[in-house]
């Protein structure tokens, strides 16, 4: 069955390892653990399966996999899991693969990766598709010391992350929707100072500030429609001082990028972003995971992570290479 599997340019088969976050997607990722090793072997891409036990553990496990000789580390979970694995891979030649089994799976949308389905046959098919895809050297944002592939923020979106972390609503898509509406109804603008590349871009009340490396977050919200994770910059989305009901009215338009025309919205681009507040309880999130309180400091790290990307939404130009020759 593995006879048609391609090797790299030197004729050497890649060495894989898998990092699974069992609680991602309200347990969706954990449900595939039993079949993952069998499916990976059947696909011709067997390797050790590591299971996370606490926040940040995926970074540690990916680091151990690199030390053991892995050339591809596959993150099985949500966007946060992929970001943690990317933290260990940054600056190396080891490639990140993503099998999305989280709640939002926004990186999968941007990268053109289908949601992982249960069962050995479906998992084996997903692995083969993923590892036959082209690879890109992508930027990341280093946000308060954490690696972000996707988006981080202060204000509303971080508040929604807090609300969702306490929710027991299933399935994940419904959890996102209810969390967003609940967050919109219970949040108010806070004073923020936003500095982009050394220049003050906003000072005063703001409903939310999002620092995006890719276009989409929050289970399909296109907060920065033109974001390109290969341009060496971060997109900074600022929603100014609007009320809760205006925010509710604006919210549906974010799914298709219509919010960019709203007079309270600004979209900037830069390499260094600092969000400060005199409110020491202004919440911050990194890739949909609670990350304490402001300040939020983000720096672009250009082209530091190699990622398998089947169908990148941001390019129409030739790709940089392929995981498999």
C-alpha cells in the first residue's frame, strides 16, 4: 500500500511524529487517538503519537519529536494546538502538518485543509492528502512570548474566548455562535493605546483590537480579509468605540468582510504592535486561548515556519516546494 508514497528529493522518506490535543473540539481530537497510529501506518506515514496534558505541552512534545529526528510534526487539534507546535518548529527545517479537529479550525479554512473525520480510513486519507501538499515558509507573530499562526487580540475577542472557555454548549460551532453573542452583549469599550511600528495609531476607547497573521479567526470571522502570512507583516484590526447593539448589528458582516466599510473600523499593517491599557483587567488571547491581560505585544517573524498548505487562499503565484518530491 505504501509503494506509491513519494520520498523527498534525496530519496529519503520523511520521519513523522503526531501531537494530539485530546480536549480540542470538545474532545473531537481525543476521539481519533485510538485510530491514529493504525491509520498513519496504513498511509505509509507512521510515527509516534504524543498526547498533550496541559497548556503549552504541545510545544514541549514537538521539541522532543525534533530531537528524536522527526522531519514533519503533525498537529492534531485546533488552531491553538497548531500554534503551540509551530512554536517549537520556528527557525527549523522541520515541517508542520495540520489535521484539524478543533472547534473553529480557521487555519484549515485559510490553508484549504478539510476537517479531520473519525475512522482509520478517513484519517489515512487525510494524512496522505496533507503530506502530498505543497509547503510554504510562513510568518508567525510572537505575542507576549507565544507563537501565533493565526490571530491574537485584546478586548471583545479575548472576552469571547473567556466566555467560551466556561461554556458546556455542544457542538463547537454552536458554542462559538453563542459565545460570540453572549460576549457582544456583556462587553463594553475600554481605553486602549495602539502603537504600530512606533507610531500611535489609536488612543481612546476601543471595542476590540485584533492582530492577525491570517485572514480568519473565531470560526469563520474574516477580520482581516487581505491578510497574507508570507508578507512579513501583521494586520491590525481596530474596532473603535461602538455600543453593544451596534456591535451586534455589525457582527454578521464580519463573516464576509463587510465590516471593513464601517466608519469605526480601521485596518493597519506593521511589523511591531503594542496594545496598552490603563485597565489592568483587559483580557488578551493568543490563537483563541486565554493569555492573561494587557499589554499585548506582537512582533512579526517572517518566514520562520514551514507548513504543508494544500490550497492557500492568499496566493495565485507558484509555490515554494513540496513536502514530498
